[in-house]
C-alpha cells in the first residue's frame, strides 16, 4: 500500500514539475514587459501614435516596478522563520498581488479604449503588451492561490 501511495505521489510531483514551465512565470512576464518597454520607447521619436505609446510605456514601467517590489517582498518573506509566521505578511502579499492585478486590469482597459487609428507597428506592440498583461493576471491568480494555501496550512498548524 505504501508503494502505491509513493508511486502516485511521484506521478503527481513529476506532473506538476513538468507542467509548471508551460506557463510564463512572473519573472518571465516581468522581463518580457521590460523588453517591450524598450521597444515601445524606441518607437516614440518617429511615431504618429505618441499618446498611445507613452501610455503603453508607462504601463510597462509601472508593471515592472510593481513586480520588482513583489520579488523584494518575497525575499523578505523568505527570511521569516516558519514557526513565527503569521497571517500579517501573507495578507500583505495578497493585497500587493491584488493591487498589481487591479493595475493590470486598468492598463488592459486603457489599451482597449484607445479608439484612434494606429500604425501597424504600434498595433503589434499593443497586442504584445496586451498578451503580457493577460498572462500576468492569470499568473497572479495562481500566486493568490498559493498564498491562500499557505494561509490555510497556517490555520491548520495553529489549531493543532
């Protein structure tokens, strides 16, 4: 019976380990958005779509900054002794992730609401940024699920 349980646990572990890289991680999204900001910035001097491009560049920089702050928070969070862990740092991570998602939603709406005709090159970068922001929202949902699981396990540990 123990061998059967160990086998299923190994299968689940291998499946989750191999399935995870299929999506973009927050760090990959951050790097993609940062690279996109450079490309958008290079279009600014010669484009007729300066208003949209400035807005897109701002969205990129804000997203990168928010994700950098989240990574720093995770570094601090890792320094907390598991025996001293409380809901407070988890609540803070959860609220920060929620703020990143709200900002991303606002940026997506801003991209969608731009009604002026734009050049093909701007349209390509607009869609790339849109993809990154949509991926970001999906990944944030995954991260929020992880935080919720940690909070649940913390409650179970405290009640024992």
